[in-house]
C-alpha cells in the first residue's frame, strides 16, 4: 500500500473504527427484529456470508482458489474461531449477566497482546497498553454492581469467546499482504450452519426478513469486511482496543433511537472508554510504534 507505514496505520485505524461503529448497531437491530436468537443468527450469517461472497468474487475475479490457498491454515482457523466465538457469545449472554460478558469482552486487548507476543513476537507500546487498561476500567464501570451476579458456565463461555476473537485478530495480522476476506466469509456461513438445527428460518415474515437482510449485510457482513481489511494495518493490541468502541457506541445508538437513558455509571464508563481509545488514536508515540511494528512484521511463508 502506498503512502508509507504511517498512512497504513491511520488507514487501518479508520477502518477498524468504522468496523466498531457498524458492529455497534447490533442493539438497534435486535430491538427491531422480532425473531428468536437462533433464527436471527442463522439469517444474519446467511445474509452476511452472501454479501461477503459477492465481495470475494469481485475482488478475486478468477483467482478464488488461489486466494483460498494463500490464506493457509490460518484462513481455516479464522473461519472456525470466528463462527464458534459468535455462538459462545450468544450462549454466554443467556447463561450469565450481560455485565460479566462486557467486562470479559473488554479483556480482549490484553489477551490479544499476549497472543501477539507469543505468536508474532509483536510487543505493544506502553502507551497503548495503558489505554487498554483505561478502556477495561471504563467497561468495568459500565457494568457496575451487576458483575457479581454472573454464573460460572456463562463466564467461561465469554472467556472462550474473548480468546477466540483475540486469536482471530492475531491470525489475520499474521497473514499481512494476504486477503482474509474469504476466511471471514466462510465464518459467516459456518455460523449459520452451526445454529441451523436450533433455528426456525421459514417462520420469519417478510418485514422481519427485510430487517434481517439489512442486519446481515450491514452490521455483520460489512463489519467483518472492515475488520479483515483493517486488522493487518495496525498492531494486534491496538486493533482489539479499537473493537471495544462498539459497546459505548451501541449504548449511545439505543439511547438516541429508543430514548432509553443509560445509568450514570454506564455514561461515565462509556466516556472513559471513548477517551482511552481516542487518546491512543491521536498519540504520536502510539502511531509511530505501530508504524514500526507494521514495517517489521512480514507475512510468514
């Protein structure tokens, strides 16, 4: 990509911010769509995968098999981990307090930093690690006193989800220079396949089907596309930190759309998260460090 490492990092940062913003609309869609969770996941995966399949066909133009082979085993791992993480997330939300899931989700940048160091040899700047700690604190404030009411099984599923998402980020980062869009496309279809036995896809009316199509293509398909394209351009930990944006933004959209004013602690925690991410984005030291990391890291054979 032209423009040098600095421009690569800024482009990756903007793509991942856009991905987080798109993902944050999930709350809006789930409030509007009147179907059970399994059916919602089925149609979201099917429509999201179809959207990404069109992107892959247009992008590769006769080189589809070559592009799939170029991803190597990492492509298959990304597809499987992403799909299983989505299913774990759904069941974690059912088995434990939402607050627990949010706080464990906020630990993704820390898990990502550890995996990036172990797998890629990538060491994050202290500034970005500090911003990650601040974002984690903000999420803990948002969760508030509800944290203590979770269940072990649900918390365990949430931790598995967080680990799998971290691994997805690191593996995409590992394959710099190789398009991983076919992998995230496969993950969307695989997610639909996993939940199919529990879903009732033929019982959806036309109105909900239209909303599901919009949900799958925009929130899921476009979100995955932006994630796959933006992740290789920034450090793995910074990419995970930017993903945390979706929680406070999601709270904001629901507030604006449905006039559901969040609790004071939720507002305070959301502001802390947003401030941590924005400060890290604008910090020259963090940008320059990510630029050097991006230059040093190469695509493994």
